[in-house]
């Protein structure tokens, strides 16, 4: 089982290059950087899980700039977004940015995506909240064309462009894999129909297993091979105490990758203790190797 780690990139997190080198040296498989382009002041949308939004969400750096810094000082570490908000991005520029990072990192990019939960953010970035899932799917389809065709074009309801040259192409032949987050039945259907895998928050291996089985069945119904999907899960590292038995339970539930994340853990990283947090959870990597 592979172990990744989510690191919010802020000014207090400081040197993402040092963080990436430490993560790679400790044997983590992947580094995941989250995205919120902006947080509107005084937003009214309810925060998932309740409570108030942690202040560090207001201060996240662009994930692709952070991952480029990480790429420059590592050679094996996979570079992932966790998650990127495609409905809030222009597709052609996004296709070029991701392909460029994949080229310079020699094919180490993975893209976790979501539609977003913050209505005011989605709309200030130019997309109707009601239509965000459609824009996410169309952007995903358009990016794959840009990455695999010499003169790609796309004519969707929300994303359109005529034939263009969109280079460089990624090192990965079909482009970086795109994993969808989300837990609701519609999200599972979307994974089965369009995406290369699933990367939800996961708290209970039994619930995760039931949803993986649903995705696999829906994938077969859609005429795709479920064995081609990569199943990841964002899991609380429990301050380094995530056990071998818990890792095995998620493996048996269908996860090939655990990404270490919890709100308190992310807050501590974002507010200036990234290396301390990384070292504290590093024993989980060794446990996973024995699972």
C-alpha cells in the first residue's frame, strides 16, 4: 500500500522544496497540495462538517506552482493535487500547466479534482454553482483531448474551443490520471463514467468498501474495466498512530493508496510546523510496507 501526505502550501509552511525532499526521503509515495483560488469575505455557505472555515484556507498558494517547486528537488515523489477545482479554472491554460509539470517531472503528476462546495467561490470565479459538475466533466474531457491530440477541439455546453495547438504533451501517454473526490451516489456514478479513480475522505473501511464495490459495478455497466481505476482515500493519520490493522482494513476495502489528512493535522502544517508533522507520521509509511 502506498502512502501520500496532504500539505497545505502557505507562507507559514515556507519552503515547499524542503518539505518535498523530506517527504521523499522518508518513503512517502506522493505529495498532495490542495486548492482554493479565493475565499470570498463573509460567505454564507455552510462549511462541510459544520463550524467555521480554518483561517489557513484563505492563504493557500497555487498548487501547481508549489508542485513545480517540489518537482525540481525530487526524482521519485509523485506530485498530486488534493483537490484541484476544475470548475474555477480556464481549461486550455490548465491543460498546458498540467502537461508542462508532467513533462518537467518526467511523468509524476496525478490530479485529484472536485466540483467545490463553496458557492460564493465558484461563482466569483465565473461558474454557476448549479452547473459546476457539468463544467468539471467537460473540463476533464477537454484536457484529455489537449493531452492526446495534435489539433484538439472541444464543443461542450460550457467549454468550447476550435482546433488549437496545445503543447507540450504530458510524458504519461494518456495524460496524468484524474481522480474524483466525493461521497454521494452521483459522485460514484461520475467516477465510473468519466474518471481514472476515486479519492474521497474516508472514515470507515466498511463504508469505503461498499462504495468501491458500487463504483466497480457501475464501471462495468459503463463498459469500462474497473481494474483500471486507482482507489485512494484521505485518512486521518491519528497523530502517527494509524495502525497496521487499520491500513490493512482500507487495503482490503479496495484502497491502493492512503493520503494522510485531517483538519487538525493540516492546520498545524499550514501554520508553520510541516516538518514536525511529517516526521511524526512517518512511521505509518513503514507500517504500510508490511501490510
